[in-house]
């Protein structure tokens, strides 16, 4: 699928991501990297209640890995 796929979704508030976003995640990843390299979903995980973070850049992922006390999920 291409970036212009009709199945692509860039909804940053959907959890879990839509089937379209999972089938073609490139547009969502592009938007996350440009708008929110460290994104926290507005709702906690439905089972554990833990906050959900998505690190979409090297810098953001490195920060998460070096600050485990801040990111329990």
C-alpha cells in the first residue's frame, strides 16, 4: 500500500489503531515523527490502566530506554 492508501489512518487518538492504520502504518508513523515524536495516547491502556506512549524517533526511543522510571508501560 502507498502513503495515499484509502486504508491509511493518521488518527492519533485511536487506540488500538484502526485496521487501516495497521495495514498501512506509514502515514501514521510520518505524522507521529513530525508532530509528536513522543506521543502519549489520551486514554490509558484498557486492561492495565498504564499510560500508553509511542516513541517514533531515535531520540525519543533513546530517552525512554534511559529513563525507565518515567515510562512504566
